[in-house]
């Protein structure tokens, strides 16, 4: 049986994290994002993004990596939100699992651990944005008890996607999952 482990990311993980981020993003949004977004997103651009997250972390920030038998399988980034539609909620900014490792409970473990971190940081609620049309993600978050809590248009940097906010008004509902 494969061994799953979660750990906090370190700056030394930036190269692998950027490469996985691009690969999963391209797979996830291949039918949703415009072609210009695909040509704009590459590993060097994501490396800059992740370097910024390590150098200037947001309040309550955690970056968690999931590894299966030592291979990077997924990640999450959670922190305070700079998006006004989230109000006082913490935001789970990314929750990505590689297609090779989907449906193995990795996403659930990542969101659970990120929520524990956010609760310790003082947040009582959490939310995340899902691009309209990303039905697998919608089903997943609904199965975890997420409720639609609003909509917004993401300003970019790649494209102005329309998003649905799924929220957990009581973060302990996410931290209690096993």
C-alpha cells in the first residue's frame, strides 16, 4: 500500500511545486481557460509566484505538500484572503492533486490539515473559489459539506474567470474530517 505523507513546503521545494502546479493547472483547466492563459502560464512564472509566497507570506499562510512514496502528489495553499467577497473567512487558495493520485483521499487530507492550521491561526471559517464549469471540484467540495456562499470574477493574472465561493462557516467541520 502506498504511503501518503503531508508536510509543510520549504523554499527548496519551489522548483518541484511550480512544475506540479503548472501540470495540474493545465490538466484541470484545459476545457475552461482561454488559449492565452495556457501560453502565459509556465514554470518560470509559477516559480516567481511561489518565491513571493515564501518571501512575503500572508497572515495565517500554510503551504502543504502531499507525497506518496516520496513523490509529490498534490499541494494546498491557504491563508487570509485578499478577496473582499470572502469577508472574514480564511481562503484555501489552491487545492490541487495530480491526476495520477486522484480519488485516494489526498485532497481531503490536504484540506483537513490546512483547515487545522487556519483554526490554530484563529480563523473560524474558510472558503475557496471554484471556476465555473469545474464540476469535479464542485462535487468534491459539496461532498465535504461546502455550501455556495457567493460568486466573483477573478481579476487574473491569467484570465478573468468566473468563480463560485464554497464555504464552511464553521472551520471545525473541515478539521474534524478523517
